[in-house]
C-alpha cells in the first residue's frame, strides 16, 4: 500500500512543480520580500502583496533626575546606619552560633569511635547517628532508608527525633564528633553504655 502511494507521489512530482502551490498561496513567504510577486490567489488576476511597514521605535534614554548633593550630616547618618547594620549582622551571627546545639550523646547510647571502613551500605538501616547541621548543630536520628544508587546524590534517608525526614550523603571523610568539626559531620551511635560493653 505504501509503495503505491509513494510511487504515485513520485510520478506526480515529476509532472507538476509542487512548490508552486505553496508559493501561490503565500506559504513560502521570505523574510526579505523576494518572491512576493509569485503570490497569486485563484480568481484575483491583479493581486499584489504589500508588505506592512513596521515602524522602528528607538529606545529613549531615560532621564536621570537631578538630586541635590547630600549634606555632611546626612552622610554621617548614613555611615552610622551602615555601621549599625554591620554590628547587628555580627550579633545575629554570634547569636546563631550560640543557639547551635552543642555536641551531646543521647541517653542510652554511646559513640562508635572507629570509622566504618566498610562504607555506608544497607546495614546502616535502623542504625542511630548524630549529624551536625549548619547553623543548627548536632541532631540525633536513625537511618530509615539506604539508597544504593545515590538517589539525587544522597545515600541515606534519616528520621530525626522531631519526626523530620531528610536525605543525606554520609561520607567516611566526614566521620567525626565534638564541637570543633565542620557542619556535615556525622557519627554512629549504639544502644547501651561503654561500661556495660566492658563488663
């Protein structure tokens, strides 16, 4: 069936200039106006195609309002405001660092001091961790899900004590504890106490 249709189209294309139908109806209009005289709608022998004149609008240069120069007292006031805002920013940063949760170990747990050399894998599901957030500090949670294919760049989902669920990338080089480590640090916890393990 397709062979007959293709063969028939090829035979017709040899006898008739198919582009002429597009030129005649104006479907092959050019940007620069070449070939506009070929537009000849059926029944209109004296038809001429006139291109619309598009006015060119020049962008006006915005007029800058003339502002009076600031007085000496106004400039001093502006400097004082700027200094005040910098002090406020510094105090807010100090306040944020003061409010960040310091390092702690939750009751009923102890820290696994050795870095898990085997890496982060499916065995982490259900394990408790401490994670240091930027500006928040240390938070306790447990691994809910392990992503073997690093879903969106993360390898675990952690559920925190407040019910918040977050995806993380736990890297061995970030394993650490204490207040001197950078944000993004984490460590494993185990239930029990070191005294009970030693006993």
